C-alpha cells in the first residue's frame, strides 16, 4: 500500500503493486509528482496510469483499465488508517467510540508525529494485545505505573464496544495533592489527568499518559507468517497546545 | 515520559515473552481468566475465534464449487 496526498490535498491509499508485472511501485517516503515503477510504468497520484512505454504498439491497450487500485482511507488526527477491503464497514462506524474519545482539552488534530521506534518481541500479536487489555498485572509488573495512576479494580475502567476497547484510569489523588512522592517515574501533572489506553482490533493501540499531552501509538505486527516474533512500531505524537496547569 | 514508556515496554516484553514460551510448551491446555479484571481479554479471544472460524467458513465455501468439478 502507498499513501499519497496530491496537490489539491486529497489523501489516497493505493495498492502499491504495478498492474504490468506486479513489481512494487513506490518505495520509501517523500515528495513525488508521479509514482514510477522501477521496471517501466508511471502512475499519477490518483492512481491512474500516466505512461506505459510502447503501449502504442499494443492492440487493445486501454490505460483506463490499468490504474493502481484505491484502498479505503480514514483519518483520525495525525493517523491514517487504510483498508484494502472495499466491502468493509466504514472506519468511522467500526470505531465510532474513538471519535468520542475524551482527550480532555485537546483535539486529535493537535498532535503531530514526533518520533518512531521499532521493538522486536518474541511473542505473537495475540499475546501482546491480550497483555495490553488488562491491568491485573500492573501492581506487580509495573510498580512505577501503580505509584502514579490507579491500577486497582475500583479506579480502572475497562470497556469494549464491538472492535473498540478502552481502558481508562485517573491519576492518584495523592499525586495531585502534594509534591511528587518518591518512585513516581516522571511528573504526571499537566493537561492530561488520566491514563487512556485504546485498542483498535486487532492490534493497534493509542495511549495517553497523564501529564503533557502526547499520544503514543503502538501497533503489533507479525514479521513472518510462521514466526511468533512480533514487532511493535511505536510512534509518539505530542500535542501542539501545552496545558495551562502544567508544572 | 518517553523514558518511562520505554521502561513500561521493557517490563511488558519480559511478561509476554515468558507467556509465549509457556504457551509453546502446551503444558496448560486451558487457562483460568480472572473475568472481573480480564473481561477484555475474554472479549478479544472471542473476536480472534470469530475471525479465524469465519475465514474457515469462507475457505470451505470456496472449496465447494471445485469439489463438483
């Protein structure tokens, strides 16, 4: 898949496989007026075929039949979601609760890409997603987390709607009331007062921690069909606006 | 915050890698979830099951016409 934005600002996802002999067309990232396959053919940013050398020598060559197919595209703040299944339910319906996600004083469009890291983990995407979906392990496995936010069953909200999963928990009152107690991993007081953890089925997560506004996106993928190793791609998206209550 | 996220990730890496090793042993055929705290895990398992079995149904439907030939 290649995601392109044309001069008019139109965002598209195209199936990035040449209609000639199926080479991958676009490679890497950057700016381009057209997408050229390493072999021969060139496509416009709307996916239509612009040039195929020697096509005038072919009988019945109709460039209109030979564009790169478009995939579905959805946008939430700085994130672009693509789906190659033309018959799939719209993203906005499947993940409707995401559109109502409480970002406190912020909007999804406040966030911009800051950095990107890859992790290699010897566990498959199901194990990773399931570990993500409960905080029963937090008191023992994440002591720093537990000193900062409520990880007990009373404070922690776990909710699923269709393919949307949400966990949400507030900062501990003791943090708000006083100077930072020892063992709190960073200063969590800012314009975000909750930990918010979203999983979009099957393996994309959006994470907000209390403190400065930042969304941390972590996706779990499979590197090879038979290997249990997943790699997480994590990206952080800091908010443009800084909270007035930040200390 | 970034350092803390990295730290959390390393703590989770240790957990999930031990879980994967344990699963691969097949020593525990059925686990016991704590549903008050882990009902999202149960819900996730149900979606996995649904996705895999509906793929099987589709594969069977595709296989039928070729069996007639």
